[in-house]
């Protein structure tokens, strides 16, 4: 068992040095949340983690399939591209521009690099793809997104033609609002080799707007092999979303991805007017992730899980997949840390693809060193500044006779200039008698 060190659990720590060290990361997290609040959004003071865990446990018992350490949950079926997203290996996403005819208040495209430039200018995704192929890289999952990619139909068709020629084994997909997915465009995309199309549905649209998207989805089923819906799920929309699921079941699409709703650090007034608040703990491990979507909104996850339960109760046949914010982050962790040469004190975790090590502090150091000296273990590191001893988590089992507290350190590898360095991100708490390496790491 590992205890997540938060402001609430910090008071459980008895070792003064460990407690002092843990406050470093609590302070970093507090500073981050203050910066989020400074943008004008409210932070929820309620923690829904227990309710979330209860719902997930219920879904497990009802037959839902839980993957990526419960960050991704689905029933019936899931896109192979979603499975690949867990590690991100062999996946690549392109765009022609970031132009879009809609103005969704929750859009995170403004967070993309050079957003203003790509609002006015285009790139050639087909040419980029050909260059990747010429360089000898292998890609198994290819996507075209935007903006709205079907504002540039010729570029979209050229992209999938090139994908079929250069990477014939690759699974191809396109993201769209559906507004420009007319019959001619769908025919051309099918001829170009598009395999999967994902529509978005905006819950703040009127019924007429929803009907238009449903009609485009029905049309796409005539041409594209796999038709999906992917959309963020807003708090307070459970009843409306149940009707959406029933309509998609009637249309017999492949599946729907229920995305945890996020605040992209913009349009704070729009979020506040709707009563939305950021989760008290939007990230378990705080880090500067590549994903530009923002921070998770409180109670969105609960609605997603309730919709999963509804789909099971109604015995829907379409795939229903809950994709949490945390699920979108593991690919970066995997690519940064898997297959690397690690310090002798670290281990690669299969649960979150981050690095784990153990630390003891202050007066507990001598107790642990005595055990290590008797066993002959020498691959530990002493840090005099913070007064801790760092060692491999496999050694925790040999400390069962000691009455000590152990910090479980979570780190990642990252490039700083030309050097690959270890960056610690968080410290959690355990004791030798309750730690289970198979379950906890």
C-alpha cells in the first residue's frame, strides 16, 4: 500500500525529515493550483476520489473492461488507435491548419505551438508524412485533425492517399465536427483509404444542431468503415447524454469516446458562468505534459462513469469508452522512460510508466544501512543536503522488521540540453509491512 501524500494525509507522517521533504512537492502543487485559479476559474474544494473509486469498482463487477490502470474503461469494443495511445509508440497526428469555423469555449487549440500562425497559414501534411516514410520511420496509427480538417478537403484526401501508399499497414483516422462531411467529401476520403472517422457533438448546440450531426454520422456509415463519436462530457449533462447514447445505438456506430472535460486555461468566464470548477486534484503526478488539453473539470468523470453504467444496464451493443485526462498522459511517460538505462536505485513502473525508488530520512537511515550492510546490498545513494538514503524498491521487503516510514519517489527522465537527467516529481508514503511491489509499482 502506498499513501498519496496530500495536504490531508501529510499529517500522518511521523518522521520529521520525511515530512519536511514532502512539503517541497506539496508547495509546488499548491503554487500550480494558485496559478490555475489566477486565470479566473474556480477550484472545487470537494474531493470526489472516493465516489470515483466506488463507481469504477462497480463497473468492474458489471463486466466493463478496465485498462491502463483504470485510466481507460470500455465496454463492447474500442478503437485500436485508442489502445495504441496508451504508449504512443508508432502513432502520429497531423494537421493542415488550426483553422476552424466553430468557436468552442473549451477548445484547447489556442494552447498549441504557433497557434496564431496556423490560424492563417497551412502546412502540407501529406508531404510531412512522405518525408517520415523516406526517413525510414514506421508508423502504425495515423490521424488528421485540426482545426477542422474538412475545411481543406483536398489536403485531407491527399494525406490519406499518401498514408495508404507510404504506410499501407497503418490504421488511419480523421477528426471532424461533421459540418463539412458531405457525401462528396466522404466518397473521396473513402477512396483515399480513410478507415475511421470521429465526429464531435456539442452539448450546448440546439436540437437542430444535434440532428445535423446525427445525419452526417448516418451518411458517413455508408462510406467509412469505422464511424465513431468523440466528445468531452460536461457536468450536469447526464440525462441529455443518455439520449445521445441511445441515438448512437440506433445508428449503430462503432463506438463513442467519452472524454474527461478539461479547462484549457482560456475562456475562464464561460466556464465560471456555467458553474464549472477545476478538480481539486486535476493531476495525480504534476508535470509539464505535452498534452495541451488543460486541467480536468470536477464531476465530468462522474458523469462519464455513470454513462458507462447506463450503457451496461441498457445492454447497448456499440462501444462506449471512458478516456480520462490521466489516460492521455501515459504515452509521454512511456516514451520518455521505457527502455532507458536507469540509475541503480530506480525501477520502471508498469502502472504509470514513471520511475520509482525508495527513500528513508533522518534517524531511519542508520537502521536501514545496518540491514543493507548485513545483506551486502551496496547500490544505495546518500543525499546529505536533504538527509535521505535512496535505494531500489526491491529492498523494502528486507526491512520488514524495522519500524520506519519510507518515501516512494516518483521521477521521470527528461532532456536538459544534451543531457538526459532524472527529475523527481512527487513523494508518497509507505511502510515495509504494507508495501507490495507487485500491487503498488
